[in-house]
């Protein structure tokens, strides 16, 4: 039995034991399915849909699943089926990621009947971009000129950017979204007519290459400001 089979069977057995008949669907998505999953460094994104969700069962899952979830860095998203269906208009960016690359481990495929609108995606992208801009400014403030601290914080900040870029690509009607972050940056730059530069530098720094984080932030901030203006203009045109 492969490691993936052990992980998948272990998760399903755990969830069926804890939730019984309340368990509707178990779905893995993200890098685990896309092919760029790295054991011990990548998280396993798990969507768990229930008929009912109570604090007692959540506590039990935490107790009984502690070892398995921690060992394989499983990040569960636990919702009722009704919540999942009703929240597609609020989280289109995340749900599009799930639909694009997912594998059903148990139950029915919950993504078959989920629908999105251009308007909802644009709205969430503007919200996420503005949040990324504010958080980047806060990182600079908290670092107080300490380059090593800022460099470390930028690595964590980078994680949310990939999801935003996938949404930006889809907003332009392109469903062929690259798996690798470097290719995603290139495609996003092309679609939004940005010159290659700071986002690729950000990626290289995250992967261990040296660089000046202060100078990098000085280049990243106007790029984010530009993207916000573009998305905001799309609201007016739409």
C-alpha cells in the first residue's frame, strides 16, 4: 500500500468513526492532487462535509485524529453540506481552486452543482488584494527596518498570493491555471500587462535565494496598488 493510500484510507476511517451517518463527503484538493505535493513540507487540504456539525464531534475529531492530522499536516475545512452550497458566492476564489483540482475520497462529489459569477469573484479578489496590501504594510511596520525579520515574514505572506493570482487568471476567463507558482506569476503578469520582476523575486527569496527585502517591498507595494485599481475598474465596467 502506498503512502497516499495509507493517508486517504486513514482519513476516511477516522472521519467515518467520528461522524458516522452525518458524514456526507470527504474531498482532498490543492497540491496533494495537483502533483506538486511535498511530503513533510506541504499541507494536505481536506474538505469535510457533514449533515450536522456539533462541538462535541469537533472535539472528538481533535482528540482521535491528533496524530494522523499532525503527522501529515492535514488542514481540514469542515462545513455542513448546506453551508458549502450557500457560501459559494462568498468564497468563489477558494471554491474554484477546489473544483479545479480535487479528489473525492468518500461520498458524492459536492462540487458538481456549485455555480459562480464573475461579479462575486471580482468582489472577493478586490477584498483579498486590499487585505494583502494592508498586511504587507503592517509587515514593514513591525519589522522596523530589520531585514532578516522582514525576509522571514515575507515568506509567510507569499502563501496567500498564489491563491489570489489563480483567481486573477480565472477572472480573465482563462481556466488553464498553472500549478507551479513561477508559471502562474508569468501568466498573471501577461494577462495584466505587468513587467516580470518583484513577484518572481519574492518566489526566489522564498526558495532560499538572497535578496534585499526592503527593496523588494518597495517594488511589491505599487504592483498591488496597480492590481487593485485594475480590479476596481472592472467593477465599473461590469
